[in-house]
C-alpha cells in the first residue's frame, strides 16, 4: 500500500522474499556485524520490506531495510569509521540488481544506459525519478563522511541508501549534524560505533509520468551506540554516551533536535506506526552490569 493515512514507519525481523542473492529474509552473520549485538531494530512485519546486505567490491558494507512499494529505504544501519570527513568524488550512482527479477550478481552496480531500467524500476528508485523532482535531491542515510576507506565511501552511492530530501535541509542542518556526530565519535568513541539512520513517511510521493514513484520522508532520524567510550570525556559530551539520537523535519528552515534514544523511541511511536516492542538498539544500548549474564 503506497498511501498511508497515518505516517507509517515499519521495522522487521524476518521478511519472506522470492528474490535471491543478498536480499535476505534473515540477515546473515556477515551482515549482522553492522548491528549492535547483531540485532536489527524490532517492530512489525510488512510484506513490502526487504533486508539488503549492501555489497560492494566483493565485501558487505552495511545493511538497509528497503520498502519495495514506496521505493525508499526505511533505514540504513552501519558501523562508523573514524575519518576526516572527506567526501568521495567521481563515484557513479548505483542500483541493486537483487531487486530485479533476474540477476547474476549480489553486488550493487552502476546504472546502465537505455531501457535496462525497465527491468528493475518496479521495485526500486531509478535516476529518472529524481530528474524533475525540483524540490528534492538525493540524500544518503549512510553518508560517505562517516566512512573512511574508499570502497566503504563508494558503497554509499546507491539509490537503495537514498531518500528524497529538501536541499536546504540536506545541505544545511542535517549535514551539520552528521559532521557533529562524526567529530564526537572520532574524539570520544574508543570501540565500535553502531549507527541506524531512518525515516518516517506520510504518503507524499515523487511522481513520474503520472505515477507514484518514491516516498518523501516527513522526518529523518538517527541514533548511535558506542559502549566503549572515553569516560574522561567533557561533561557536555559525556552524557551523550553510550548512545544518543537526533531527528529533524524534512523541510526548509528547520532544525535538528538532539535527544536520548528512549526519547526518540517515544517520538517515533507517537508519529509512526510501530509496535510496543519497538527498539532501535538492544536495551537502548545500555550494556549489562558486570557479572550479570542472561
């Protein structure tokens, strides 16, 4: 169902799928490495959602939960890599062959020319969807500034990691917040930082040839989890560990609000459709006390 009366945000643990390759009904161990405690966000099951283990140059890079009806990622989950924030250049935009009816590869590929798009555009966005979308641009959920190696950066340039964003928001406060998170984790995270960045939608769509093509996010949100951090971090930053979050309205002249992970959960429960068991990280990224085992 492409139109939702209420803003809908769907999470899934187990998805059934007819397509093969690395579009998965259950995440493989190699892709669970990008998730805190190997566990994806919990919520409700919906038939239009698929896990994509995003592969580039023969390696898994991150995980995306993708809505094949609204042709937009619900979230991308990745591990943060300490970096200087340099952006990748001259990388072609890519698509996901696994979402086509026939594929001989499980790796993202550069967009082909000609009518090849018709073979896979039913289940995912294509470059033409953004050509005349003058009010929106392609915004990545897993930004290349949060990666370090060239291949990791390049892997973020796939439309299965992209949502329509208002340019002033994407290049303004949202970009600035990504920079703030990068510097915070660079400086104070001493272990692996897990990040989940997602969206909410309300039925607004990008149209092409009088057809509903790509859902436009109402809100963008993000949360990180780093249990191994510098406990001598200055107080104004220390209380934002081991986990913190933020969200913003995808419109011009808006701000990004930093909040705790439990506060983000409650916000999403009120503005989207998720189950009461909804959580982004296991136990909100609060590690068990020493000596306590489950």
